């Protein structure tokens, strides 16, 4: 089957709004017969991408655009914010050995997205940040 | 998708078991840490966190669990995670938590590693 389904949404910053994106993706996955294991891993990717976008947008009332494109073979997750952007090379890679004993224990989002995806791209400038994540589903 | 976070806790001798349900986000993580603190202040140093009913967690929620590991490390205590969904187990592995915390399939098997007899 080469069916390709898409879902687009614009999320306002309200508590746990990332769960709305996950719900939508779950419905797509059930329709396509995707395994629970793959979808659970996609939950982590979507959650981290959305909370990262809100956290780093630097806007008072941010909106985050989320798009899913799903085939039986792969899921493409596109997450965009309209904030001030950042330089990915300036972000220190988190290390549990350094986090223990430190007051700053956060900052894991990019590492998780990179590690749990099959392809991961960040495109950021002063007009916002676009994150594209590919997750193979087979 | 269950969003509302809840927890229950129980003591098995000197082992604290925290059972969660719902989304472990920043609020959920903070509630786990507060529950832990209540018992840690009284000397509890062996902790089991049972995530059986939490199917979604985020890294901000997990950062509160790193705080728990930090406090237990300082007192020669130990944390064991149980009933992890495979994606959550993968997430914790990537973050390196199992270098400092244990994992077991069930609460009973975790209690056994603390030498607590069950059932």
C-alpha cells in the first residue's frame, strides 16, 4: 500500500497540548496498522519536539506548527516555531555524569530526538526553528 | 491518552514504592520528587518507581527523577524503575540513567533485589 496521509495543526501554548499532537498521530497510526512499539517511540519524538519548540521560541504567546506525514514505511514529523531561533552547534550535549551534582538537569530534548529517530534535521534562524524528524515504521 | 497524573505510594519495610499513572511531565515529575522527599527526609534510601500506568513521559519530568538519583547517590541509596514501556526504557537508556539506577520487570522483582520477600 502506498497510501500517504497527512495531518497539520497549529498548537497554542496551553498545558500538555503536545498530547493533542500525539492523539492525532495515534489515530493515523491505527489507520495504517503501525506497531505499538514504533508509535511509542514516535510519542517521545513528538513530545520532545513540541515542548522544545515552546520552551525556546522566546515568544509571549507562541504558536507551534506540527505536521505529520505517514506511510506504512515511515513517519515524517515537522515541527516549527516562530521564535528567535538558536544555533544548534552552541547547545552543549547533555551528559548524565555532568548533570548529577549540577543544578541544571534539563536540556535532553535534542539528544533524544537525534538518538531515537532515523533522521533528524534542525533549520534555525532569527525567524524561527524548523525541526524535521524521520522515523522508520518497519 | 491519559493526561492526568496521579501517584500512590507504599512502604515495604524500608523500601518506598511510588506507583504513577498518567503523563510524567514537569508537574508529574515534581510530584514524584515531592513524594520521594517526604520519605527521604525520614531516612528512606531504597526507592522503586513503578511506571506501569505512565505511557508518556517527557525529559523535563525525567529531570526530576535525576534529582532523586542525585540525592540517593549521596546517601548510598538506590532507585529501581519497573514496568517500563520499551520506548520509555530506550529514552532512559539514552539519557544514561541506568548507569546510576536499576530496572526490573515488576515491583516484586525489584523488591527481591532489595531483599524484601513478597507474596
